[in-house]
C-alpha cells in the first residue's frame, strides 16, 4: 500500500488542545449565562430529511445544502431517463437526507413535533455545528458552530430586555468591555418606508440600508434609485440617515417623522417599553445603541432586532437576532411567535485572540506532574497519583523511566506549573519535593500540604 498524505476536506479544520481550551472557555461562559436566565439545552441530529430543509432558505440556500447519498445501492431507483433530465430529477431518488444548514429550522421542527410535551413559553439554547456548501474563504467555513438561544410562545418584551442583559453578562465573563448592542424594530423600518411614501417596500429598503456602514449613503442612495425609490422619498429619508442624536432625541424625532404611520409608532412604543422594563429591573442602558438604520437583511423578523459589534477590532458583528411571528408556520403550526439571537463563537474567538484577552488559566489542564528517578520512585508516584486525583487535583505521572531532566522539560513544554519529585528521601518521609517551574522554588511538603497548595486553599 502506498503512503497516503493526510488532508482535510476544504473548508473544515481541526481544533487543537489550545483552541479547544479557549473555545470551551467561551462556550462555558455562554452556557452559564443561558442557564442563569432559565434557558435549557437541546440538540438535534446532524442530518435532517431534505424535505425539512429545502425551501426554507431561499433558492441560494437550497444550492448550499450538503446532501447525503442514500446508503446501499443508491442508484437502484434511478432510470436512464432520470439521468438525461439531470440532477433535479435524480437527486430526490438518490438522497433523502441533508446536513443541517442552521439551528432555526431544526428548532422549529422540534417545537412542532414536541408541542404537547413542552411548557410554553419555551426557552431553549443549542450549540452545534452546521454545514454549508459555500465557497471557503478567510473566516468562512463549510462546517462551523452556531450558538442560538430562543424563547417561543410569548410576545412579552421582557424577553428582549433579557437578551440585552444576557449579552452583557457573557461579555463581562469574557472580558470584553468596548462594544455596542445595536437595537432597532422592524416595525420602525416598515413605518419609515410608509413615511417616505414608499409603502410596502421595506424589503428592498432594508437590503440597501443594511449596507450603509460598508458602502456609505451615496452608494446606498444609488441602489435605492435603481430599485425605483423616487428622488422625493430619498430626500425625505436623508435626515434620518444623517441623524446624530442621543436616545431621547432619536425617539422624539421618530415620533414626529412617523406621525402618519400607525405601525411605525407601534415600533417606537415597543422600544420605549423595552427601556422601561430595563429601568424597572434596576438596569442601566450601558452599551445600548438605538440604531434606527439597523436592518438585518433577513425578512422573517417582525419586531425588535439586535446586532452586537465589538469596537476596535477588524471583525464585523459577533451576535445578532430579533423577534419573529411565525417560526413554525411552515410545519403546519401557525402563530408561534418568539425572539431569538445567536453568538458567533468563531468570531468571538477571533476577537478575543486579536485583543489578546484569553485568560491564561483557561489553558491549564494538568496541575502537577509526578517525576521519579527509578523503579522505587515510580511505584511511590503511582500510589500518590490516586490520592491527588481523589482530592480533585489534575495530576499525571511521567509514564516511562527516564532522566528527570527529560521529565521536567516535558512539564515545561506542556505548561504544567508544578512537578512533584519522588526520590528516596520523599518515599521515606511520605512527602513530595514540590518544584514550582515558574519560580524554580522547590520545597519538601507532606501530601496534604501539596494538595492545599495546588487547590489554592
């Protein structure tokens, strides 16, 4: 057999031990916060029936679904005629399943299938990989993790307020301090399109103004003109785009601007109610930015929308979400409204790496390596190992008889802070020579003293 050079599929990657320790630090921080706010974790299978996935993400999404070929003789139902008709005709006969594309559609399916067992409002979070047959490029993978939290079965704005608090809680744990939680309301955007005289065109309006911070107002104006927005409505829109004001000022301005739009005013009062709830909870408005041009290109949002940007880094948004009216309608259960958001775990990782704020202790696994000179020391170390682990100390033994220097080098390379040397003297006195590799200090300690040093008691 010839030697095969190992490789990974395009658009995928390994996470080594350092990356995993850092990812776990992020994920554990997020999980703790979700649980603190009453969210419970679910998981759904990596694969779903293609009938569940197709038609939910638009034509482009359907192209990007990874299909799984049926097991066994997958061509058995395909005729010569199907082949001549091409992929569209053959696909349903050779593939019934696909890898999940996001966590929202599987969640909707889960809610519909389990609706009689769940207690509503139902708060769930889900942290799993998703797959997209996209062209891989920097920061874009074919397999990546999503981390979603949703509440379904209530219209209460308490949920929106709690999302803001959850984001702030997670960022405090991660050590991120300079960021903005941009909030807007889809109804305000609908109101804006009515107020400028382009009723029913909030779709194209949102798609265009979503690009404001990337391409600027002049280019956005050109795009809107191409989408048949009149000169008059664009000049009505301009003061909104250019508005520089504080929270209160923006609210006052919008109340006047949207005076003729009922839905627009509902959007403004929903935002005011959100602020009032935060106020009643005794919370401040730190990091909260009312961004009346925030659009989030997705069409299914119907209420509040969020986006979180960390300042001073090259990466775009690290979290986003919003309220929707009809999560489960496509599966025959209309009228389930909810609000959800997700953290971009990979993006958060990149942000923290760029800012260099991963805590050192997130990487530490083993706290002590037991080293030995000979067979006697080795046997003594084996006995001590179990004591240490039972006390909750992360400990390991160097498994081979070799020079002590080699054992110390191993500990240094693996980032193990302490070495417990087991020599004749230690065996006699039932103790350990505890060496701190950082300071180079070494002292002879009884086992219970070693344990309290390592556990920081």
